[in-house]
C-alpha cells in the first residue's frame, strides 16, 4: 500500500504534487536546523565540539606528547591529538579500533624521535673515558 499524499515517504516514492513537495521542504528545513544546532543528523559526524573541552583520551595524549620532543615532529603531534579526539567521540564507535592502532603507531614514532637526541648513561661514560676522563 502506498503512503498517503502530503508525506515525505510519498515524495521519496516519486510523487511531486504540491502537498508532498511541501512535506519534503518542511523536513529539509527541520534537518538543517538540527544540523546547525549540533543535533544528531547522521553518523558521519566524526569530531566532538571543541568547546566541550578535551576528553580523557585527548588529555592523556596531550600529557604524554608534552613529555616527548613534540617540537621535532609537530605534524605527528597534531595528528595524534586528532586521533585522540576521535577516540573520545561517542558517535565514532566504528572507527575506534583503527584510530587506536594509528594513535599507538604515532606515539611510538614521537617517542623514537624524542629518544634520538638523548644519550644513555653508559654511552655518556664511554664518551668521557674515550676523551681521557676528567
């Protein structure tokens, strides 16, 4: 049984009478208002509103990045924060496993970049003994 005239369902079925066009226009106007107000419209919205503040994962990643030499790789640091925001987003459940994998790899790269400038205590002793001590 076909839907009655004056509904969006009938418009989607192909009817273009004035009543169905008006029903679809009304739906589209409501949809735009919900989207502008930040309401749930689709599942393709990936990011949390930045005004709500950082979530727990983003805060932890930010603290960990501050301990690394993030100045050496600022792009990687920003991508890591973006992945953390994605993990904090309750609407992005399907992307969490992939984002966690990418975030772990990025944090490992940042850790490796920060470790390149360091010299361990044994290496420091070796360089002191090769120069003749002092």
